[in-house]
C-alpha cells in the first residue's frame, strides 16, 4: 500500500501558495524585527550600525576556519543523516579531508553550503520591508543597524538558493527529490519543511518524508554564524544568523511541520477507493495549498495591522524574555545537540497545533476558498482577505475574544508566540 504520491501531493501544496501574495512566514522579517526590538537593551549589538561587506572578503579572511567548519559539519552530517542528499563531490571531499588542491573561494563555499550558485549573492527588498524600514534598495556598501540586516536576511532562504537543486545533474543532489516538484518553487520544500513527528501510516505512505534537510541547513548556518561572531564580522553574523532564524521560524509554522494536517483514515481509504486518483490528488493539493495560503495571509495581515499595538494581543516582552533566558542559560551545552533539540521541539509543537489550525481555517473561511479545488487564491482578485479579516475584527477581538474569527486568531497566536520565542532563544544563544 505504498504510494508516495498520496503524501507528495500534499507537500507540493505548501509551496504553491508563495508566488503572488506576501504572507507571514514568507515575510519572516515581521517576526524577527519584533524580537530584535525587544532585545536591543540586552544585546547592544542589535542597534549598532553595520556596513555590508562581500562574501569574498569574509572567505579570504577566514579561509582556514571555514574549511575546518565544513569538515566538522560533514562529519556530523554523516553521523546523523543517512540519506543520499547534499553530497560532497570527490574534489571537495579531497579538499576537505585529504588536503586536496584548491582554495576556499566563493564557488567552492556555495557548493559546500549545498545551495545554488547564486546563493548569498543578491539581496531582495520586499515591498513590505521597504515600507517599514524606509529603504528602497541596498548595495555593496549600505550601512544599516545590525537588527535591520538580521530582519532582512531572515527572509533570505526564500530568495532562490534552495530552489531547483534536484533533477538537474547536480552531483550533490543526484537522487530523487524526497518531496516537492523539481521544476517549481516547491522544489525548496525538502529544505524548508520538516516532518519528524508524522504518524506511522503517513510514513508508510511516504518514507521519504523523513529525508528533510531543514535541520541540516539550520545546523550549517548556526556554525557559520558562530564563526562570524567569533571573528567580529558583524555583517556576516547578521546575514548568517538571519538565515539560521529563517529555518527555525519555518518549522514553527504548523503547515511546515505537518504533511497532512487534515488527513484521517477516511482520506487514505478514499484515495485507494477512487478511480481517478490523479484528480483526487490534484484536487487535494489545491485545497491544502489554499488553506496554507489563507493561514499565512491571516498571519501577515495580523502582523501588519498590529504593528503599533502588538502588545495588546500578545505579551511579546514576556514571550521574548522566556526565549532569551532559555538561550543564554543553555550556554554550556554541546551546541549541535542543543540546536537539534530546539529545532525538533519547535517543529513538534507546531505539528501539534496543525490539526486545530487547519480546522479553524475551514471553519472561518468561506467554503469556496478552502474547499473548492477549482479556486486558486493566486488569482488574487477573488481573494480579498480584508472582507473577513480586518482591523475592525481585531478591535472587536480585544473587546471580546469570542468574537467572529477569535478562535482562529488564538490558534495563530500559538504559532506566533512560538516563533517569537524560538527567535529570541537563538539571538540570546548566539549574541549573548
Ligand atoms: Zn522558508
């Protein structure tokens, strides 16, 4: 009864939603900036002005340390990750382990980092970011406060570095993509979605759900952050930490940590019973994509609408305190074990919230948006979020949490609080 398509279709859905409209967790900076602002009294680096520098310069100054870092990373990876992805080419293996020829230039660095050739090269300033920070663009020698860089780069892993790595003859990724479609945006899913907590039957249907590389990405970027911080390169600390933060925030989103939030036995039974399986799959793919889309749209709208009074809804200072204290108190631990534990804990908690979130999306949104496979929210004109989620509704929620959409807002709080908390933990842990 092994049919990986059943689960695959659902995974694809998650990334279909990201193209046309901005959403929270697509705009990670909305979370990161709140935490950075809250911690600036304890972590003074956050308000320091920092000038952009090139990756080449960072590598030239730290070539020996970066080489040692990758050697340690790959040794750790071989011990903890048994799947045949993100492999070392023979040349890079020789370079790292037997003093083979070559140097740590940008090309080799990006190969070892497991990303696209264009990774860590361009900087994309979104409309929302540009508006909130009053920045139009950035260039090779822009100076910004550390916290602004950090917020900006917490969106960087969505700028294309993880897209299209499979199925293109790349020796690092020469086996099948574990989930996601090789020619679409969802090809980054194996790096941004993480499913360590699925039920037995789900793994049975799709073993490769276990092959996520999100934790690996998180681990390598923590290592790089630590190195940059140690050598007092503040620009690259902010950039690497922003990337690290992204992967952790991703798995804090219920739809990124649960492959099948609405599946029950009936879903499986029906799948095996229906004649036109392809249609069943594609219909469900669209439905799940729509719900994921709706949820993230609510999240971003909430963050933008409450920009000036977020505290009325979520007591961010105590949430951030809690994360920060955890981050600094665990200072003595082996950081690999510590960071893996945090990553898994965050993902598990998000998984636990997924079913409730999904049910509330269904309950609170008009049926045609979340149950009709023919509706695609990416044709944006139909999807006018402000009709059922707006300032007035949020004001009503403050008066009476039982108001319309109140239960959905509370379910979002659970994911948002976790996202703030784990981001604060990370900042505290690294920048203390
Ligand atoms: Zn992501």
